């Protein structure tokens, strides 16, 4: 049975990953967003929300959804909670991703937008990986321009694989210094992959 070419999309904070994912979508490529899937699964009545409510009712908001800030605080206080969360939520995310791919099996290319693609080993499920990158000073200016503090920025960076290592492991790299050239690179990559060249 034919299936789409699975292109993993990743990049460190402030590199322009979400903007690049939107460029793929604008070109008609189905994009599965891991962060959006988590948000959806944490909504009231959804499988992850129900599982978390049964184990940690104090992590829920008044509507029955997951209070993400509260959950983060709980994990910070007791890191063992993270192990339980990963064991509980990751299979639900994997099922969501599989359902998305199945729903778009006639597409030539499907993008899997996963922030911690390499860190979680999800690159093993992709046919190729594209890393979105920008110079470090540009990255820092973008992130701090969003209102994040230098300390918060450094904390997030410490959890992510260094950009140089991501670039070394990538099959394709899209530079995001400016939107116009990034969009040209996205279109060129779509054309290449649609013609069967990885």
C-alpha cells in the first residue's frame, strides 16, 4: 500500500519552525503538529485529560481540561510524574499521529512538526528530516522579542539538542534569515520530495 513520504520538521526555539510549518501547509502539504496534538488531548473529555484527571485531579482546570502551568509545577516538584506522563501521553500522541497519516495517505508528502524530534527518537519514524535554522544572534533576538527572559531562554535551550548537532543530523536544512528565501527553499524541497528524491 502506498503511503506518503514522512518529512520530520524540527528546529530549536526561535528558529522559525512554526512559520516554516505554515509555509508547507500553505503549499498544500498536510502538517501534523505535535504541540497542537498535545493541546487537543489535554482538552476536557479527551483521553489524556481523562487519564491525568484520574491520577492527578489537582492538575485539572474548572472545565475539566489540563491546567498546563499547574502540571508543569507538579513535575518540577516531583520529576517522577514526568515518567508517568510520558508513559501515558506518548502512546496517545503516537496514535493521533498515525491517524493523521492514515487520513492523508493519498498525499505525496506529510510533514511531522515535532519540536523534540531528535531528542525523543521520533526521527527514526521519518523518511527524512528537515531542520529549520537561523544564526544564534537572530534566534536570541526573536525569543527575547517575544517577552521571554534570558534565563527562560537558556533553560529551554539546555533541554534541546544544540543547533549545530541538529544541522549535522539533518537531511535538509532551511535557513530562516528572511521569509522570502525560506519560502523558496520550502517550495523547492516539496518539489524534490514529490518527485521521489529524498
